[in-house]
């Protein structure tokens, strides 16, 4: 991971690196938001657990969500699936607040 990060930083200008350093010093809120967004994007894949984002070779548990465009979400263990189900209303509120569309 260290090598990938170094390679990614090669594309940054000096000013961009200063902005990144300032964010890190101030608690890395922007970085945290960017990482969370990327994790959410990856979690929309059946290759990752929808709760903990663990990479899956063969999902043990899956759910199909939606009525028109069925979306399948996968989980590594039953506790991740239970957590997801118990927080489904909260997730739906977050998606709606971010301007996402509700498929149901």
C-alpha cells in the first residue's frame, strides 16, 4: 500500500501536497470523506462486504434490494448482514440526504 500511495502522490503539485498536509494536521476530515466515498463505491460491488468492506471471494450471504432494478449486496458473515438490516432505514435516510434515488 505504501508504494501505491507514493505513486499516487507523484501526481500532486506542491500546493496540493500542502493542502493534503493541512488536512492531515487538522484531523483529515476531507481525506476521511474521500476514502469513505471510495469505500461506498466499492461496496456497491458484489466483490466486497456491504458492511465491513472486506473483499469477498465467495459471499456467504446476499440480499437483493429494490423492486425495479434489483441490487444485490453481499456479506462476509451473518453479523454484517444483521447489522446492515438493522440499520437499513438509517442508510436510506443518508442516501436520500445525499441526493440518491430510492429504488423502492
